[in-house]
C-alpha cells in the first residue's frame, strides 16, 4: 500500500508541475515562464474592459561613475517591460550623478499605424532618459539598450511571428531585429535611443491554445489539471495513511 501511495503522490507532483508551467505566476522579470493570462492594457478590447488593470509605469535611477552607467536590469512592476542596461551604454557627463530612466505605457491609437499589413499587439511604451541633477535629456544611447516587451494574444488577435517597432519621435516606425518567443509571448530587440517601442505582427487565425490561454482568464486545461491533481493528492494521502496503519 505504501508503494502505491507513493506512486500516486508522484503522479500528483508531475501533474502539479505541468499545471504550474501553464501559470504566469512563476514569471521572472526577464525571459522566464509562459505568457500572461491577464495582460494589462492601456486601451483594452471591449470584452476585457471589466477585468482590465492599469499597466505599470517604471521609474529608475541609474547611478553614474567615470565610465557611465553600470550593468543592471530594470523592469516594470507588472513585468510587461524589461530593459537591460549594459555597462557604459550611457556615458558620463560633468557634474551628473545619475540617469533617470522612465517607462510609460502609451495608447497605440495615439501613434501612427504600423503599415505593411501589421497590427499592434498590446501597449506602446515610451522610454525617456535624462541626466540628474541637470535634467538634460538623452536621445541616443552610446550602446543600445535591450528591451523585452510582453505582448497579448486574444481570440481575435494572434500572429505567427512578432517584431519590435521603434520610433524616436512618434511619427514613423522602424522595425528592429527581433528575437520572438511566442511560447513566452515576449519580443526582444536592441533599442538605439529614447522614444517609442511596440510589438507588431501580421494577424492570423488564432490557435486553440492562444485563444484559450490569453483572453483574460485561467485556461480550462489548467483548471482541469488543478482539480485532477487535488483529487489525486487526496487519494495518495489516504493510501499512505492506510499503508502505515496496516
């Protein structure tokens, strides 16, 4: 009986690990985990307005030394934007102590359309940087910053490939060489300066997993796995107790 109980518990552990992989709760700030079930929109689709939450802003103070800023990672509280700052990507300036980096979500409807048959996926974000205490704006980086954006997929919005678009002035878009991770719903690219960034793609018919996993709720498969795992756990505990009693 003890062996049977242990086997059941092992099955439970495997199911729990599988269902946990479907959950965004284990996401780290950078390139870790699967895509989000509750993307935070500036302007959500009508069917998601009731449950939508405001996306996070980012405010960061990057200390300066003689070489400029040091290597560090900045990410918004909702983990929808990650910025990797490499050493000396922003150089030093006389009498300046740090660089203020800001990340602000922007409604893409306020910006030019992407063109070329593309559609926007999620929010646009504006990156701004300035020296402190002078407040002098920084327009170009000495070395590009790596920007990672999480993007949504809904029952009506899906693409087989995604790319990051960049605009220094908010007037026109430049596609960037992008690393797309559809399973994590993240797009990564090197951004040359301050301005606007957004994910875009050519819309296609959604896959069942995309339609079910990112429309704003918990996927049915994940719910079934969690319920099943709970039942298996209770059975396993009962078998263990009976085995020990015997």
